[in-house]
C-alpha cells in the first residue's frame, strides 16, 4: 500500500507539468503582436516604528531626552511598562523646546558670571602669601591650592573650590601664576607673590 501512494503522486505531478508545458507551447504559437508581457513587482516590507522620547538613560539605546524611532513591540513591552520612554506628541515637543531654551539661557548666565569673576580675580593684582623662610630663597613647606582658596576667601569674601585651582609647585620665594578653571570655557589667571617672614 505504501508503494501505491508515491507512484500516484509522481503521476499527478508529471501530468501537471505536462499540462503546463502544453499551455506554454500554445502561448508560443500566438502571433508576436498579440503577446503581452507579465511584469511582477516585489513590494518591500515596511518597517513600522514609533517616535519616542527617553525619560531616562537606557543602555545601548540613548540618553535622557533623546528622540528615537523604535519598534512598536519594544516600546509596548519594555520601554512603556518600565517608564523609560513615552510617545512624542506636539505638546511634548513644545515643552522640550522650551526646556532646552531655558537650559541654554542658564548656561549662558553661568558662563557670564564666571567671566565676571575671572575679571575680578585678574584685576585684584597679586595675592600675597607669607611663609617661613629657609636657606636662600627656599621656604618651609609649599604653597597649596587650599592656601590660595583661603586667601581668596579672606581678601575677596568669595568661596572657591580647591579642585578648580591649578598651581605650579611652589617651594621658593617669588611670583607665580595660578589658574582657576571657573567654567569649561573660562579660566582665570591669578598671580601669587610668595615672600618669607
């Protein structure tokens, strides 16, 4: 019984091919002016995406506030339930633009304040530092960033973080220049006059 099924299948396939071949031969017999060509166009599958904005940093995807196109399933199954993103709307875009303008204005204000502070530091003249003198021009110990911060606070009544102070190694009497990095784009140069007691 098993041998009967394959032979019947092979017969039906061969008869189908035979009838198809006959149809092709008939098409070839038509006069050339009556032939029509058949054109098959393949349509590319479109990728569906959702435009979203990230509410927080997502590893290997983007940073907070970034606009992205993601697959709907990824948004629906991961980003939305975890609260990491939301769909972009015109109201949200307007709020983002206003927030960016506010941030830019704040950055400009901070930079202008840093420039004014740098001007104050540079017009003061030299800050005087007194140390116990040693042999020749040498002093005992050295002048550190904390010493400069203390002098600025005492003379100008300004708080300065010692991490923004960059000074050369000071172990002798003389005049030195220290740099205060007040802003990524603003650096104040301050003179130090080191003398012995």
